[in-house]
């Protein structure tokens, strides 16, 4: 039975349909599913965290790799299906809860050893919140694999000249790359946009000599108005005269005429050092 046929069967059997207000689009392409598992590349008895189990499509594919899987799903309509799967798959640890609202210590304490990986096909509208949450966990995953909107994935991968708060959250802690482009036809119902498999690798804790909170304060101020120059945003956010904001940027070795999206992670940390 193909994944498309299996999805149709499950939807009919459990009287379900995609809730587009939740951003639900069921993955029905066998090759894309295999690609996600391949790039996640879990080893036997390793731990995988899945965000948004949905119909259990990716869940079952991961469990076939003999992993321990912690899964999150907050759509109660899917509880009967997923709880039945958890009953027969003892390596599947199900949380019928919103991943963003569960204290990390609650599920991280289950993971034996320091390493785990994250895989998810998540609604596009919460992608940013999920990524920022993952990058601030007390124990970071070693790899993250996200099926997400292509445009957002390309924005995250973009480097100098095109940074955003979301892409900085990734670049401060790891190396992002797009593994595959996924057509809309890989989903049911088909979304209006293309998707991509984003892989974040080489993930590491904060390694700069200035506190992360201080850097993010400046990043938040810097991106407060994308149309304005960085110096104007800093002047308003730090309660400085415009000339003082310009001098702060010069001290950090940054052009006072620059906009926030052009600064690299190293430049943001240098700005934080100069502000101290």
C-alpha cells in the first residue's frame, strides 16, 4: 500500500480530514518520507524527537529504524490513532501536548545519553517558534530535520546580506542547509507553496564570550523596524542620540549606514562587546 493510499484509509477509518486552520497537510509521497528518514539518519537504539506526529507517517518510518521516539501532537482528534500506535510500539513515547508548552526537562529526562535528533513536518506558521525553541534548549539536539516552507528554509540558509532573526537563531548555533525541494503534490491537501527539507547540523551551545541574552537584546532592537537603518533602531531602542548610535557601530567596526539584515553573527557579538 502506498503512503497516499494508507493516508486515505486512515482518514476514512478515523473520520478525519485536514484542518487547514492548523496548517495541516498530510505527507503522501513515499520518496519524500524516505528522504526525511535518510537525512535524519538515526542509528539503532538512538533517540529521535518528532514534533507533530500527525497520522503517524513519519513516526512509523522512524520506528522501523529501531529508535526510541518521543512524539508530540496537540490535535486531540488524532489521539485514538496515535495512542493505538503507542500501545503496539513500546519504543514510542507519546505526548498529546503542544511541544512549545511542555517543559523541556519533562521529556529530556527520558533520553539516555547526551545525543538525540529532531525530525518534524510542522505547520508553517509555527516554524519560527519551533526553531527558536529548539535552539534554546538546555540540551541541544545534534541534528534537526524540518519539512517546511521552501521560502522560509531559503531565508534561514541565507548568509551575509539576508539575515533575519530566525536565520540568526540557527547560525549562532549550527549550520543549516537545504537537502531537498519538495513539490506541493507531495501533500494532501496540496499547499499553495513549495516545501523544502531543512537540515541543521553541527549544533553547539553558545560559544561567544558575551552573554547570549545581551546579543539577542541588540538583535531584537536591530530588527524592530526593517525599513530603518540599524543606527536608527539602536538609537530608539537603547535611548541614545543618533550620533552616539553611529559611534557605537563605528566602535564595533560596523558601517553606520548598514541595516540589521546585513550583520553576521560575529558582528552582532562584536556590537554587544562594544555596548558593554
